């Protein structure tokens, strides 16, 4: 079973978390960052993250997830 994870932020620390979580088998399904964040879109493309949100509260309330980083 793979746990679904949301990531808040798209900076270097978020990328470190994404790398580590994927390495041990977590599925990163969502990432949230600032409105129109190019960085969030780039990180999502590089790491195969399906959903990019511009509002972390909205992501937390509406997305299906098992953990938030």
C-alpha cells in the first residue's frame, strides 16, 4: 500500500522531502505553493506530481491525502 502525500511549498527543502519520500515508496499526489508559482509547476513535472494547488488550505480541505509535509 502506498500512502498519498501532499507537499506544501516548492523550495529546496520541499524537493529534499519529495526525494526522500519517493525513495521509500510514498506517492506524492499534490503540491501547493504561491499563486502562479512556476517553481511548483516545475517541481510537479520533474517529480510526476499530479496536482498543483495555489492555495494550501484549499488543498488540505479538498484533496485526498494520508500525510502532509
